[in-house]
C-alpha cells in the first residue's frame, strides 16, 4: 500500500500545551497496549516556520503593545506604595537599593517572561508544557494565583467608582467626606473621635464590621459598584487584545496627564517643597538595614507584575522578530521613572496638607496657652512666635495641657500607604484644593485608569492560559470571558460585606505573595537550567539580532534566583514569626485596632497558598508516573511535532517496548541530522511495518509531503 499526504506544517509546540498526544490504535486497526506518541525530534532550531500562528491574536501596532505593557506594569503600587517605602526606608537613600534590585532582579526576569512568550507564541500553560511536560503545573499555579488577585483587585476599582461618583459636587463643602454628619446639630461621636475622611471611609463607604467574624450582609451599594466594575472589565477583555488593545490608549496615557496636572499645581502650593524634601532627604544609615533591601526587592518584583503569566501572554502576541530586549529596557526605565515622578507629586500634595494641618494645630495650641496665660502667649500670637517660644516650655506644662507640638516633620511622618493613602489621606488633602470636586474627580479617574490597566493585564494572563486549552476553543472568547467574570463577581461578594476590607487585606497578604514568588523562582530555573541558558540566548539572538552578554548570564543563572529565593524565605519567616493581623474598625474609639486573624481564616489563607503551589508538584507526579491521561485526543494519522530536549527523553520513553524502540531509532536519526532538510527528507520505520518519509514542497516551504509506506 502506498499513500501520499500533503499537510501544512504546524508551529513547534502544541497550541494547547499538551506535549504527549497518544495514538491509541495501530495502522492495522488493532489496539495498542499503551498509548504511544510519534515524535519527530530534530536539531534545536529545526522545523521552525517563519509564518506566525494564524490562530494567534497579534498587536495592531507597536504603540498598542507598548501602552498595554505600561498600563499593566505601572499600577496602583507606583502611586500608593512606592512613596511610602521611600519615606520609611531612608528617603532618597532608598533609591539606591531600588535601582540595584531593578537591574539585578526585575529586568532579567522581565526579559525571561517576555522573550519566552514571544519565542513560543503560547500562553503560560503552553510555554511551560513545551519546555518540559512535567512543568505544566507552573502555568496552572500561575493561573490560580492570578485568579485570586483578580478577585480582590477589582474590589479596589469598585471603591474607586464609589468615590468617583460621590465626587460629583459643586463645592468642597458638598463633598460627603468634608464634614462630620450632623445629628440634631451635634456631630456623631464616632466621627468626632476620628475625622471626617476616616469616618466616611469606614462608616459610609465600607460600613465596616467590628471584626472579620461578624461580616453582616453584603452592602447593596458596594454590590452594585462591584457589578459595574466586572461588567466594564468584561467588555474590555471579552475579545482579548482585539478589544482591550483599544482601551489601553486611555488607561495608559491618562494617569500621566493627571500626574502632570497635580505636579504643576502641587509645586505651587505652600509646604510642597517641605514634603518632597522630607521624602527624598537621604538617610544613608538605613542602607545597613537588611529589611530595606528586602523591601526594595519586593517592590521591584510586584511593580513589574512578574509571574502572573500576563507578560508571557503579551509577549506571545508579538511578531517573532520583535526586539523584546529593547522593549523590556524601555518599560523598566518608564516604570522606575513613573514611581519616582508619582512620589514627587504625592508628597508635594501631602506637604501642602501637612502645612495646613500645622497651621490648624498652631492656632489651637496658641489658644490653649493664651487662655492659661503661659509663656506670654496671647490670642493674637503669630506662628513664628509659637515656633520660637514653644520649645522653651517645660515638659510638665505641655503634658498637663495635653500639647503635642506642631511640626511639619511630625505631620509628614504620619503618611499612609495603600487604601489609607488614597481614600483617607489624599482625600483630606484634596479638600484644601480649589475647586476640590475637580481635583477629586481627576484623582479618582487616575486611580481608575491605573486599576483598569493592571486588571486588563491580570485578566489577559489568566484568560490566555484558558484560551490555549483545546477544550475551551469550542467556545467563543466572549463566552469564556463572561463565565470567568460572572464567577469572579459572585465569589467577590465576600468583599462587599462589612468585613470586605479585612478579607481584601488577607487575600493581598497571602493569596498573591508566596505563590507568585514560587512561580517566579521556578520560571527562572525552568528557562535557564532546563530549557537551557545557551539555547535561550540563541533564541533571543535569532529574534532580535542581539546576543545577551555576561550581565544577562550572571543575573539569570545566579543573582536573580538568589534574590527571589531570599524574598521567598524572608516572606515565610516573617509570616511564621509575626502572627498575621488585620486592622479592625473600632466604632466606639473611632480608630483602627490591630486584631489577630481567627484560626479558621488562617486555614483559608493556608489553603489559598497551597492552591497556588500544589499544581506544580501534582502535575509533575501525574505526568512522571502517568497516573492520569492528561492529553487530548489526536486524530489517527496525524503527527504531533514538538521541539524536544534531552530532558524530555525520560518522559517519552515510558511506552511499550516495540513502539519505544522505533521511536528511539527515529529520535537518533534526527539527532544525528545536521539540518532541517535532512530531517524532512529522512525515512524511518515505525516498527509496525509502516515507513514514513517527509519531503519538502518547494524551497523553504511552509508545507511538506509525508509518504507512508506499508
């Protein structure tokens, strides 16, 4: 019997990420005792085609890709965490460890994810499956952790929507957080003990519960805003980059417009210079503290959005000859400069806030001293008189009168991070700007843009993994996206209760930390030591024309894994030595109290950490011992072709003896081949009476002819 078949060459690596697709029947129709895979193994660069995957989405232009990466990498952390870290870790001196960690950790791992995605043109699951079948769990683990982060990240967008719509007022006095509510002409005790902005955040916005164990029912207004947030996210990402790529022009550029507006306004305000100087005044002694370097490494890791699978997905939509090295360097520099720029803007406004608070404090204390006829103070005493004579007062007098002293440094030392900075401290500062509603609206529009930009990237990383699985390709992208968003909305209802903020902080502390660091560490090990640093270097050279030198080799092979391992170990040690706590709102005292998590919540936290890690060893064991058929069906007569390495031989040798022998002969033949033409023109026997011969059609073709001899 003599058959000739012409088949279109497929890209190396299965599109769905499954390496071993068994042929369960022989050519004569009889059943094989075990599944066998026919794998045509060539040289390391063999059987590659220049044409991109026709089914693979692609960026419409370089600008769209660059803005998508910027929108994903530059997120809320640049606004509300980096300034706080600078202030707490040595001011301007913190820039030294930050930039060092950026060079030694952030940029090298950033390039690994971008380049491996561009090379294989697959999502996270497909990439790690292709490198080695046992590593498929890395893609699953990354997808699970990304799901956890997407759940609570959209809740922050929900809170931003709440403040944004409540900012639509005509004057500062009409902003709902400008004054304490009046009850028969008397301010509520809870608000008077805290402040108007603190009260509005915990009571009006969140309606915070006294503890995580007493959440109450979902707050209807938060449920509606959460629904709005997920509906918007759905419409943005429902068609992948075909839909989200159009939105990034706004989400990526608008924050810079707002930051510039705030910068121009901020530097003209009294006290702004004091705020910037306070933040960036270098305290070099802090550099001797190991925790400062750890904070810098952690900030770099999370500011790039590493290990989510999003960068791999974004890279996979690039053309094979895209200069990913240049892209990584540009985005890294932009990310760092944005964090520094945002810090200047934030602390110029906070400096103005501190200035107004000092004025208010001085007026109050002058009045107290004047009424007690102390130190020559009168009701008309100036602030300069206060600053000159207050230090001369004895400690017994200030203690007796409950005076604290009014200084800029004291006010600036009380700066917050995270939600406290955005929804409490900055909203209070905005009240002093004119017109306050305008500044409030553009500030929360900026936070909305930053949040959506990051959420788009997070969702894209997760959905790209799902779309690359053959089972889900039978459904349309909007259907899968809608199902995921619906699931996330209903699970996210836990964040709409009175304990919503407590749950969000728990997710942020546990779900998105250990799992991401473990995934990042294994990514580096997998690419550099299993895929091979030389092979990866050659891939980058083929794609860009640039061959990574000693800097990349040292950081990839040694420094990067060591730094990420230190982050992992320190995070685990910190969790073990410091009992996890959250800030519960005490309505009677009007303040936040540190409260330990109950055991059942810690059990959920540990379960989430394990859910983000266990897929890695589980998939490895299942595929090593073939405990479960994880591969999709393959039509008889078709051949699944992958580019393998020595590390995959053991996995492919667990077949029945006759087929294994023929496969080894085929592998040996192709390993000895020196070119793709020799591989394509080779003939070999399958050991079942069938001989196969592949011949190229034309010069450097995208199609080939397979002759099957019996």
